[in-house]
């Protein structure tokens, strides 16, 4: 299946590919009349800025819980000229973290997980580091766990279990005393998934599937298993110094399901994000827990809640987002909690330039406001930074 062809199997000069297949796309469903003009403009932008520079791209936008645009551009498999469709599954990298965060807070809601208890309560085998480490700190990148080093990001070794994957880093020293600094770490989320197992009494992959993916109807979101047939999974590409695309090296993401190991579709992601715009799937106080900036022990806001980056945009709206970088995949995903716009862009290329996601979100934000002049939005008092920062959507590995 995909991912098993050698590096020499396919070389496609990016410029030639763009000339031969100018903005081939497949749209999923109709566009509401109110958004037809904005979709036409943004589609042109995607064609010009992304589709000619990336083998395959998938875009989805939802407004107020309704899908208003879903389109695939280019090829899921360029050699076989298999187009990207709404069902194509891409590696989403660190966009896996918001999904895992939802599993975490569901256990918190059920009273099965104390976010401030030492992780050894749930993972007794994790070595004591001389300081207590909590799940809240892990989920906010405050625990002092290291990130990837050397060639670990390109690991092709299979790990049979979540606990087996912890062996990569569990004996390493902490970078700093927990709580004192923000330091982005995907390995911290490996430990979060072990906490989920300990608190739930279930395997991590079964728990997140049964309690997050299935209830929300995320039918194209799954672990990126290299030993399983996933019919809709895209081919994965890198780009070399000459600008040519080639098939990315084979990797096995079994060591990092929770922080970067899932595949998904843009439609699934906007469905997921839309479920978090208002209480329902989660309680109001749980949403605030996810979307409230954590603080260091010195009181400094980190701009990261539980599995989500947080910013306030130039309109004063609460913008919640995550990017993802994988071997052969890039993802940009975010939701505006006030205009209720959710955007996801996925690409089957390492380090793909997906800054267009911010432009798309802003354009639909303006359009949504014009169509809902009497919508009463009552932002909660969320401790997110007020700085007018341009959100970095990705890639986060």
C-alpha cells in the first residue's frame, strides 16, 4: 500500500507538474449561496498559492457548525494520478494533540482523571524525576520533558504499545523543573496517552476511537498504522533542493499516536472543531479548561491551554488552533470561537507552506459576520494573550 515505494520510485519536477495539471480539484457537495463568492475567491487563492506547489491539498471550512466548503486539489498519488477527494486521509502531525486533549478532558469530566495528580498515579512505571509531574503540565508543555532529537522524528521502528514507546525518553533528565518554563514537546504527549490508559483502564487507541472519533462521526480519522490497509490514505511526499517531489521515507508513527500519529481528513477536522464551539459534547467548564492559557509557576501566560494554542486576533476574537508537521504531511487547523468559523487545510508534503489557512479564516470570518448581523456572541473570560499576534498554524511536529 502507500508509503512502501522507494525514494527513487518517483521524481516529479514541481514546476512541470504544475504546468501539466493546473489546479485539478474535486469539490464535495454544494456551496451555500451566501458563501459562493467568498469560496470562489479563496479557491483561486488556493489554486495559485498551494495547488501548484504541493502534490495534494485538501481544504474544508465550516461556519456555525455547517460545512460550507470542502474541496480536494491535486493528487493523493501523483504517479497513478489518483485525485484528492473528501475521503483522502493525510498525516496531521501535531493536530493529533487536540484530539488527544479531548480524550483527556472526557476522563476529567467523568472524575476518572485528576489533572494535578502525579502521573505515577496512572503510569506507575514512569520513573520519578525528583519533582512531581502532572497531566496538566504535560498537556501544556510545562513538564520539562524533552522533544525529538537527532533522527528520532524519522523513526521506522515499530512499538507494540504506548508504554513501549515511553522507553525512548523516560530515563532522560528533565530540561527544567516542571511548571517553570514552556517547552514544546511531543514526547510529553506520549506520556499523556499512557495516563489515558491508566485512568480509563483501556488502551489509548481504543479509548479515543470509542469516546472521541465514533461519537463525533470522525469516520476518516485513525492511527497511521503502517501494517494496515487504509484505502483512503494518501501517498506522502518530500521536496528536494531542486524543487522536485519524491516519495517521503518510510516511517512508523507507533511511538507517538497521541502527539503526532493520526491521519485524518479536512472534513473530519472541521466537524471535530465545530463540536467544540459550544457546550454539548463537552461541558461549558470543560471547554474553558481546554481553551484557557496555562501559566508558568511565575505566573506568565504560555498561550497554550490543554492541547491548543490560543491567540486573540486583530478583531478581538478568540482564535484557537494547532499546526502539524509530519514526514510527508502538513496540517493547519483552527477555530474562531466568536465568529464560529472552523478551517482545516491538509497537504501530503513535508513542510508545506500553509499560511493561506490564516487568510481563509479571516475571509470567512468577515463573511460570516456579514450574514449574521444579529448573532449575539458572549465571549467568556478566557485568559488568552491579548497581543495581536499572527497565529502560527504549523507545522508543529
